[in-house]
C-alpha cells in the first residue's frame, strides 16, 4: 500500500537513490526512527531504474553539461527515473528546477 502526500491527493512512490538517502538518515539516527523509515519505505512502490530510465538520466546529464550546469549523481538518477516514469519530484532542492521537462513540486 502506497503512502499518500497531502491527505491522499497524490500517490507517492520513490526512486532508488532517494530511498537510499532516506534510509541512510534512518541508520544515522537509529532506533525508533530507523524502524519508522523502514516502514515508510516498505509502503512505497520503488520505481525501477531500467534501461529507459538510464537513457533518460544520460540525456538529462548531457543537457545540463551542455548548459554548464550539473546535479549530483544521485539527483540525476532521481530526475531521470522520475521523468522516465512520468512522476513528479517533490523536493526542497531547487536544483531539480534546472531539469527540462521534469515536473517538480517544491516545499519548505
């Protein structure tokens, strides 16, 4: 069962690099927090990093390099996977706004 964002208005899934980031934070804090993170991740569908997502990620990286911009490798993969699967990225990181064609919702 997927968890929802904003009281069930938007289904939520997660890209593998984002799951790693969240789980790393859980391991850092440990205890009950780690258990809650594991439960959250278990409730979210994980988007596959398939050949189309790899291609999408490479196109984004090339476009950003051509424009003299960049994203971290993890963020590139999150953007590529999300774009490939037609998913919106919900983030605080304004750098995702540089990715052409990517739907991004920012929060504070």
